[in-house]
């Protein structure tokens, strides 16, 4: 029976390898069902999902309220394009603007599309509002960033795998060190053609690097001083992942009733994706106030699927779940517990060097080089022990479970991680 079961997985993997482009290197597990914090493979084995589709499934797999919203809307109207109005888009736009505290939203589908949208808005604002000469606007970005893989976005990446043989690259970007206010101020002082500063509040793909305290606040103040737009890419960190509705809420927690409307660092432009739909449907968005979003006029930007009725219905339901189930507060509490437990384990381990993160976006550092396969092999062992995660940058393993996780489930997962690393050391 075990041989037959194994064949199910291998057949699925072989089909992907034969007919699909090889642009991913998945962990060898074939999933067919998900519910809450769990997923099941085609052989029926149950796992804790500790990646949440790169933080898209914050509300848990197949959340009934979100799935019902999709199903109900799909039976009525799926797509009109933006050639016509539909009866739910405006409802979603109003809800999201009030939810996050902005005047306007521009709906798109994927995170990378939303980043590209923000770049376009920023440049147009620079020419029409700031007075920068056309085609001279520049945007400051951070080294080791991850904002997507479009041609423009990889132009300011320093990941050789993402860049190699995809040039020529798009100009107009200045790279500085992340979490370095002196470098930011020097770049702002050196060039009057700076239009914006695009930054991840926490660098997730780079290895869950949390910046110094008050970095975001001081960076925003510098942007205001030099009349530069502060653009927060919260595609991965937003929607309660870091223990607050937005990571740019700084040091406040979501017990603060003003968190969603007046965060300590309010970006000039906010980029959202992933969990804004609970992982049920591709939805992304850029939010800004009228003085910025007003530069976009008919014909300047668009998407056939952006703002479609299903996306609007799904996003409303997904955002309602975040508030109704207090997911930000849960992420804050469980994230602290997770880090405390693993920090207590570090002195007993030769492999585990450290744990870092915020809320339920965390990473552990493995005692090996980036070029090693140790973290990958640990993830294979975690899979065998019933927990799914993946390395990022060789010797770092990212942990980001669904935010609906309970304390009992989290402690069970900590036990699996500790057991796996201990087994691996023997």
C-alpha cells in the first residue's frame, strides 16, 4: 500500500517536471487538501503548514466565510472588466479605504502588479506634483529587497538568480543598505530627483530581517523633510502577520483602537496583497490619499481582472475575518511565545544559532553557510515529522503559520521543530 501511495506523489511531481516550467524548486510533498492550520498530502498524511503560502493564508486554509463569499459571488457575477461598473467594487473600495485609513484604493491582482502600480504612481506624482523633469525621477530601494520578479523589479534586485540573463534593466533606482538611516539621508541629500523610498517594513525573503527600533518612523520623517513618498510594501507583512494590522504600525499593538486608522508610520502609499484575500483568490491593492492617487486618470493604468466582483467579495470577507477573530492579537501573543521557546532551546543546540521575527513571521538561523544544504535537509526532516517549511537564503528557515493557530498547536509545532533539530544533530 505504501508503494502505491508513494506513486501518487511521484506521478504528480513527474507531471509538473515534464510539462511545467522549472521556475520553482518545491519541497517534495504533494498537497490535495487544507483546513485551518493543516494540509494533507495525496497519501492522506497530515501536516502543520508553517509557510502559509508565503503569508497569503493568514486566515487559515479554506476559511469557510471567505470560501462562501467566493462561491456566492461566483454564482452571480464573476467579471465585467472595468469597462462597466459592478455593484460590489465600490463597496469593497469604501470598506478597504476606511479599514486602512486612506482616501483611495487602486485594485490589482498580484503583489508584483501592485508594486509596479506604486512605482508608476510615484513617478507620475513626481512629474506632476513635485516638479521633477520628465524621465528623471528616481526611487530609493534597499539592498536584499524582494518586491517581485517583473523586469522592472528585478532591475533593482541584487539577487543574481533573479537577475542573471534578464537584462537590459530598467533605470531610475538607487540601492542603499537596509536599516541604515545615514545612507537614506545621504541619498536624499545627493539628488533632488528622488521621488520615493520603497521599503519592506521587515525583509521577509531576505531572511526575516527586522529593522532597528524607530527605523521606519525616522525614515518616514526624512521622506517628509525631502518631499519624497514613503512607499511601504506590506504584501507579506500586512494583514496582521506581524502582530498588528500593518507592520508600519510601529510599536503599537492592535489592542490600540487607532491601529488600523492612524498607525505610527503612515505610508504615503501602502502596497497590499497575499492575505488581503486569505489566499483564496489573487487580490492586491495600492492605497494612497487623493493628493497622490489623483495623478492617475482614465487610460493611465488598468487590469481586466483588477477589481473584479469575486476579488471584491473575497477581500471584504477576508478583512472581516482578521478583525472578527482578533488575528493580529493572536499573532502578537503566539509569536512572542514561539521566540521565547526557541530561544530557550538555543543554548542546548549546536545547529540553532538564533531566532528572529515579529508576530508570526519568524526565522531561525542554522549554523552553516548559505551555500550549504543543511537547512533544506532539516526541512525535509520537518516534513517527515509533520511540519512544512522552506529555507530562504540557504541557512535560514522561515516560519509563518496561519494566524488562526492556537497556543496548543503552536507548542506542538515547537516540539516538532526542537525534536527535528535534535535528531538532526545526532
